[in-house]
């Protein structure tokens, strides 16, 4: 049976296009306060890098900041079901309250979830070198969505607020953003293979020929988790003034 027939006849799959009732706004804020074991909105906002005004906006607009919740899920292992809806059993995940998850960031514990997961090392680029930042775990289907496998070869680079998922299997330049190193110095940049058979580094309106004898392609940026500024989020029915 083909996948098309299997899912087409699955009654549950028909719910795919049904909007979900996310528990956002005030309920979400209270849930995060409980999860992070902080005392107030002020402490929560400081912890997750969100202003008090933004938290107030979440309340009035019943906002669910999905991008932030994905980041929290990747960092802590707390299930998306609980973060988005407040349902499911969290007791097995909170574990030992004497040791915070950040204290174990580079020593990922054995799987606590019933589904298969993968682990990725997150790096920052520090003076041209990859510096270990933390480790994250995620379900395999989420990693597949990000086009990585979650093994020791695929990595994540923290670029400002963004998380760049690097697919190490894509080390032959076609077109896109790549992690590469020149004489052991790591860089990120847009590259493209031109019809002349040569690879160029693209910067704004300029292009520079890549010396392939000293340049090693580590992998391609296959997916990016971006933080969306709250100022760009508009409530349903919003119309800009003219």
C-alpha cells in the first residue's frame, strides 16, 4: 500500500487541516513560570529574553510564540504537546530538581522520552574556531524536518539568536549558505557554482572566486530556526494604517 493511499484513508489524518486550539497568552506564561520555577513574569522575561511589554502583548493577543517553544523544547527536552497545550505527563521529564538542565547541557542524559530522538552539538564561531556551546536533543522527525540526522557529523551553529542546522552530507557547493573553513578558520557565507565550473563566494553585489585548494566545505545550512521579533506579529484582522 502506498503512503498516499494509507494516509488518504486514515480518518485521523483528515484532522491535519483542522486548526489547533493552542493554550497561549496568559495560560502559556503561567505554564512557563511553573516549568522554569521562577517567581514572577519579570524573572521569566529576563530568563527567556522577552520584555514585560511583550509578555503583556502575549496576554492581550492570546499569542503562542511557536519559535520560542521549539527552542525551549530543543534545550530542555520538554514535550511540545505540553508546551503548546498544557497536556501530557511532565513529571518524568522534570527529574531531579536539584540539578538544572543547563548544568547538564554538554552531558545529555539517556533518553527520557518514549519516541526516538537525536542529539546535536551546538557551536558558536569564536575567532574563526568552532567553540562548543551546548548539546540539544530533539525527536527524529523534527531533525528530519530540519534535514539533518542528529549524529556526530551534523552540527548546529548559533548565529546571533538563530540556530543554523548544518547538513554535513551536502559538502559539494551548488547554491546556498555554507559553513566552510579556510586554513582551519571557520566562516559562514553564500556560495554558488557558476556555469564556468568555478565556485564563488557572494557578498552583497560582489563575488569572489573560491580557492578550492585551501577551502573545505563543512556542510550546507539546511534549515534555520529564527526568532521572530514580536513587533512583526500582527493579530488576526490587523490592518496597517494608511
